[in-house]
């Protein structure tokens, strides 16, 4: 029993006494005492915080540089403005140079030299505008018109008068007449005081009231029909030959295939001219002109929002890329019809638009014109018809080239009455 107790006692003693271990050489593999890395969770480091701090520092540097650059710009601008102000003070300039120049030009109108300089500039502007008009329309305007010449307003003589424009009887040339008080240079040509005229070729001569000029003046006053300027006071030539007296000239009878010697070709009780002018087929007792493609065709101008009927034997040609000007003709050397579309942004009435478009005209020159689908206005001579649709004004004109006779007036009435808005 004692032996066992001693044994137990010795065991307990061995567990309680501190034990000693052999010191392991530090050069041996330490890894055997640690958990392998793959079994350990990655430790959180402070790398993320360091990166954020770096970005913040870069942004602060960029901000500082930007503020510095802006401050430098402000200081530079201030210095430049100070320099300009100082220069103005040194030069004793109270206004900007362009303001001084404008004031100088206005003041110049108080002198003959200044007025003559202005006259030369006006004539050069008009010559250039008329040349552009000719390039677009292949003819010269019948009168000076700001809108037709694409000018905000017509130049006015500094003394208050107007520049005289004369289109010669052939329609192939014109004269602009102006007077110089003191004299001025026109290009490389020195002009003395006096009255001058310039033509389409830019040739300047002294103006003389000779027989030729008197004829031209009569032409201007009487508004001959070589060029129709929509004023409605032209002296139109008489109608061409009409063998059967039905209102259609012989030329129109050939155009529509009606009988030259029979006033009512289809024997329906209406004359050939009445049917043509009211859009009926003169070869059929019941048909409409638009239904007979042998006699008439329809032009649909979607760009300018209208349609119109024209003789099938004629052709049409758009003069401008925006389709605002279109001519209809059978022969380039014969009379033709013209449609012009104008913007009416101020939404003026037809009569007021007419007055603004034709300076010197009067509302008494206009008559109501009844079309197929709408009413418009026409000049008293019937050579121009005006319609208004949605802030646009349409001018339909009969342009006379044959000065001896008028051959297509019934056709023009057909043409004008067939005009309608596209929907």
C-alpha cells in the first residue's frame, strides 16, 4: 500500500515540478512551429489608407496649381486692361476706334467730299446687287427694289434724293445716274463734279440729256413691258392674232390643240378661252383640264408648299436651289411665267406687303383676283397675281419678251387660277 502511495506521490510530483527542455538551435526550420500561411486569414494592412492619402495629396496639389494659374490669368488680364486704359489716357481717346470712325463718317456727310464718297459707295453697292440679281434671274430688274436686290434698304443720296435707275428698251442693259458735288475716285478713275451714268459693264460716262436718254426716261416713266417689276402700271402690248375671236390667240390654239377657226372646239356652249381660263378641257364637253395630261401638267413644289397647272408642251426650270423661283416657258425667246416665293415673317396683309415690296405703288393699283381654291390680289394690268399662305407671299407674273403682241394671257389666267396650297 505504501508502495502505491509512493508511486502516486512520485507521479504527482513529476507533474508539478518544472521540466526543462533542450534549447533548439535557431538555425533550424522555424516554420514547423507555425501554421502554414494558406491556413491563415490575410491580415488587414494600412495600404488602402495610404493610397487614399496619396490621391488626396495629388488632388490638393492640382487644386493649388489651378488656383495659382487662375490668379495669374486674372492678374495678367488686369495688367492688360491697365495697359489699354493707360494707352487710351496717353492718346486721349474717349471712344473706341470704330466708334470714332463711325462718327467721323457721319460728320463727313456735312461736307461735299464726304457726301460724294458716300455716293460712290452707294453706286458700287447697287451695281454689285444688280449684277447678283442678273446672275440669278438672267435679266435685269425693272426698278430698284430692296427686297429683290437682297438689301435691307435701298441706298439714298446723302442730299435726300434717290439714285435714278433706267432699264433700256431692249432689257439687256441699264443706267444708274448719280451726281457728284466735289468729285471722287471711282476705282482708279478720278471723277470731277458733275452728273454721271454707269452701265452694267461698269463703264462710267458723263450723263447727257440726249435723244437716247430721253427715250430711256420715257421707258422708265411708262414702265414698258420688257421687264415687269410687279408695279401693275405697265403699258402692255395688244393681244396676238385670234382668227376665230374666241379669246384664245392663234398661238394658244396651237398650244392646246383647239381649232383656230372654231370658237367652241368641243361644241359644249363655252368658248375655248372660257374653258381654258376656268380650268376645263376645251376638247371635252365634261372633262377638266388637269385630267388631260396631253394638254396640261401639274407641278408640285413641296419645298414651297404649292401646286400649279401649266401647259404640257411647256417646261419649267427652278432658278434657285431653294425652289423659290421657278420659270415656265415654251421657248426661251418667248414670253414666260414666273413664280416667286417670299418670306412674310411679319405676317403682313397682301396689300401692305405689296406696298413694302413696290415703293411708290398704291393700294388702288390692286384688284381682287379669284383663284380656284383661294382669292388673292392682282395688279390692274392683270400681269401679276399675289397669294398669301402661312407667312409666305407668292408672286405669279407674266413676263413679256415679245413687245409687239401678247400671246398667252388666257394661259396665264389658267396658270394663276390653278395655284393652290399643298396639304
